[in-house]
């Protein structure tokens, strides 16, 4: 039998993790909820105190919540940001003990065995935890027991402290759901009259195993300390930073670039070992007068090739004011992305690398977000058939082949002064230019997307024509039968 009497475990549950994270940055005074898209409907994912006092609950549909509370303020859930926030709290919790791990998506578990005396005892440690978290605007419920299961049960269903060696007395009156059992199992136990953990512990074990499997008794034994349960601390993420201290101050650009190359090679070796690539690099140069300057390099794609990255630093390093000399340099990958090893053709690889390097060079002058590329969109409407996205954060995609070509230059429809017949006019005026039709190809009839809210074009149809004029202009014109008139929307090269 496992003796858990000498072990002490704290469970921290953050019931409003998602809403607290958002409200810390943008506080609101009224009811607030975080919504999550589930089964084609928005549902409440996390609520603040004000929303719960009005009767709203987690899992309620947003439409029903609006009926109860028309003034409800909502924000969409960002699960990845919530996970990063929880990781930040995990690092904070290491101030109490080194063994801190995640407990689901909204909790932490701490093995504080032998560490409570450093804070003045168990109650002093719990009080300090609660005080710091509440002051930071984070709701928390805390449980302390000999086992991980009992601490979890207290945090989620009782919030208290179980005396050492008395787990059944500490959690016996809690519902069986506190044992981290599936919902279906909890319902089955309650139908048998086993509503509390004390009732479950006093029941014969063999019938329970035959009916519900071994999980029920396993969770019970873990909570009571009869069976061990490991607490594995989360490994610290690798740190992608290197530094160098100079024996003598340097100031020449060539010397700084040579030192940067050495740092780059060390950093790229670290990135390669973890199969990661850098997207943002920061080179910090400390001068002998204790001042410092920083050169930031934002890359168009994840990279770990020191030979390619080094020339991209040349412009920023050349603008550095070395003062009386630089005595320390530090290079850090501020943002990294997974970059697994791939086998690619040399020719295509060279073209892609050259394009990425060009985007990086231009982007560090005007901003990577200002270099855009066209990507296909799922729409038959000409002006909706594409979207623009930053080239550094998207990959090129081929446009589908169309039976009728589209112009490279497209603009909002412009009125043409011409007779309103259905056939293309022989003579017309556009942008104050008199034009004469030489050839006309069409029509191509396009109807609007009635299911989309588009003020520019929500009803009616358009008949598109390719018009070649004797003046050399190749226009993309359309006629509107429901309101006779001609318009130009694009121009072919």
C-alpha cells in the first residue's frame, strides 16, 4: 500500500481563467462572457461574477444568454492564449516549489512536500497564494491534501484543507464527481444511491468493478492515498539566446558582423537540435558606457541557416552607433516556429529562399505586413474571388482555372455613357474618352450571392463582356438587364 501521509499536494483551479485573462487587459463593469463555437453555434465558455449572478451558466447558447441579459458583453475564446496564460501562471507558481504541473486546461498541481515551512506553514502559503492571485485579478479555488486526487476534489467541490493522514474525513462528504470520473459513470453511481465519496468507499468493491470497470476504484484509491499518482513538473521551454563578451571593445562594422556570425552559428545549432526556425531575431549590443542598442530582424519565413541570415543583419548593424566601443553582444530568437527537416529539390528550394530573402529585406524597411499577395477565395463573384494576405505569413496558392478569363486590373464599377441596349454599344464614352467597339466576346451571366450581406450588389444579374476597342483599350464591361445600363469593372493588359 502506498503511504501518502507524508506528502502534501496543492491544487489550484482557475474557474474564470479565460475571462480573467481578457478582463485584466480590458476591464468591464457589467456582465461579461467568453464564447466558444461548438456544433455550429456560439456557447458561453467562461463568465465573470456579474454574468453568473444574473443566472447565466457555462455551456448556455449565446442566443439564450442574450434573452436573459441583453447587455452581455462577449469576446470570442482564444484557447491558445489561455494555454499560454496558464503556462505563465505555472512559472509563477514555481516560487513556492519546483514541482508544478498542469491540471487540465484551467488548473495547476503543486507538490509542496517539504516546502511549506519556507513560507511559515501550510496556511501561510495558501494565504500568500490567494492574496497574490486576487490582487492580480485572477479567481482561484485552492485545495490542499496528501494526494493529487483529494486536492483536486477539494479545489473543485469543497475548497479546503484535508488534515494529513485523514483523506476520507477530508473529502468523504464531497460528491463522487469530485473523483475525476466520466459523467456517464457519475450518473450510474448516483442511480445506485452512491452520491458521496464516503458512500462509495463503504461499498463492496467487486460489484463496482464488474459494473463500472477498474477506473472507479482506481480514482478512489488515488484520492485516499492507497495508490500512487505521479506529479510530473512541466519542462521549461528551451531558451534560444546566446551572448558573447569581448576581451576588448569593438566598433568597426566588420568586427561586429564577424561576432554576429559566431553568435548566429551557435543559435542556429540550438534551433536545429530542436527542429525550430526563427521568425524574429533581436541582436542587442551593449556599449562600454552601459548604453545599448538593438537590431531587430523579422524574417519572411522560419529560418535557421546562419549563412542566409547574416547578410540580412548588414543594414541594421551599419546604422549602429558604437560610441566608445561594444563590449557585449547578445542574440536571441524572440519568436520561433517549428521547422522540421525536409527533403526538397535544390532548384525549387533556391527560388523559394531567394523570394523569402527579398521579402525579408523589403519588409524590414516598410514592414512585413505591408507586403501582400493575392490568394484565391471561394466565390464566383469577381471582386470576391481573391483576398490579400501578408506574404510573410501565408503561402502562395494557385488560382483555379476559369472558363472565362478575368482582368488583372479590377476596380469598382464605373458608369459608361452609352445606349442601354443589351448588345455592346458600338460607340461609348468612359472616363471622358470616346471609344469605339472593335470586338466583343460574351456574354457571361453572373448572379449575386444572395446569402451574403453586400450593399454594393445584393440583387439583380450582370452580363459581362470582353470589349476590344479600336483605341487599344481592352475592357471588361457588364450590362444590368434589371436596370438597363453599362459599366466597366476591369481592364485587360
